[in-house]
C-alpha cells in the first residue's frame, strides 16, 4: 500500500508496512532500484542533504527512507528487527519487486539481515559499509545495550546518545561540540531508536549464521581512517559471505563522503 504526491523527478511517498507502520520515503532517478539504509541517529535527509541521492540518481532509481520511529515514519510497539525487514520488503515491492541494498553502519547490519531473510529474488545485490560488529567483547556489548535501554526507558534520549558516543571513543570536546550543533535536536528526536539499532546488532558479533546464507553478489567496505576494529570486522563479514568482494575506501572515516563511495557503488551495481 502507498500514498503519494508525485513530481517529475522525486516522489515523496508513504509505504505501509505489514504491521501498519507508515514508512516515509522518496524515490528519485531512473534505472535499477537501489534502497539506501541509514545507520544510527539518522534519517533519509542524511543521504539527501549530503549528495548521495543526486549522485546515485544518475544511474539508479534511488529510494531513501526514514526507518521506523524516525523522521516522518510512524512506529509500532513492541519493536522487533523483523519488522524493519518487513519495512524494506514494502519498499522493494513498491520498487517493482526487487532492488539492490546499500547499508551503512547499523543500516549495513540491517541490510545483511534483510538480504538473508528476503532472499535473492527480492534483494539482487548487496553493498555494506562498516557494519559495526565486534567493537567489544560480547559481555561489554551486552552492558552497552542494557545501559542504552535503561536511559531510553527513563526518558533520557540525549543521555543515551551521549553514552553511545562515549562508548565509541568520542572525545569529550567533540561530544560537547555535537551538543551545541544545529543537528543535535534532530539526533535527540531519534535517540530512542538506538534501542532498535542494538537489537539489529543482536549480540554484537558478526552473524556468521546469517552471512553464510547470502548467495547474491556482495561488496563489503570499510574506511581507511575509521575506527581500528572496522577493518577486521569487514574482513570477517566478507569471509563469512560466499564470494563477497572486499574494498577499503581510502581516506574515509565511519561517515564517508559520497564522492568516495558512489563511484564504487556504480561500478559494483552496474556490472
């Protein structure tokens, strides 16, 4: 199901997921469909405002969307990662029944789960940028997950974000700068969805039981200047997926520029 306001280039629409959640999205460009799955504390504007959409739209029909509980999308309790996979399926159906997936950070973890669950008829190619598995031992990840849940349950999404950023090693002065930035309020409005991202990551370890079932062409990327553990994690993910390609993007951090990644995606998806 969908409702839509059409324009010549971009369609701003709402897809209704299996459980009735309204998923806001935009569709731009022409060609094979590619769905961009964003990571923690971001919505569809993240890709649109930084140039990803316009660059990819030269080669693909690009779908960007607000994951449930973010932006203009609604939410339905209780949360389950399976529901987010159903959201992606609703978008794939609207795209014509099959699509490529590109996910970044926790969006990469979600894309991996979706590709395995929905199968090769729905997800025909998969590109992952820095799925954040393996940053800590299992016990430490569990502690972080519990703490984020507690802060969100207590109605303290800003504190949950601060804790999350600190756990990633964000320096105090950088964190204070983030709090004073124009983007902070938008991040706080999505702070409760950190709980969802931790659920997507399961126990924090690479889900080899899922990865081994991926049979479609897959590209796993990391940034050369990102967190130290990301390269090893990307190696592990790529090794677990049969036939996966592996690439390090030079000069890039956990938040890469579209100029550095889009040409790689065009080459990979365009083959």
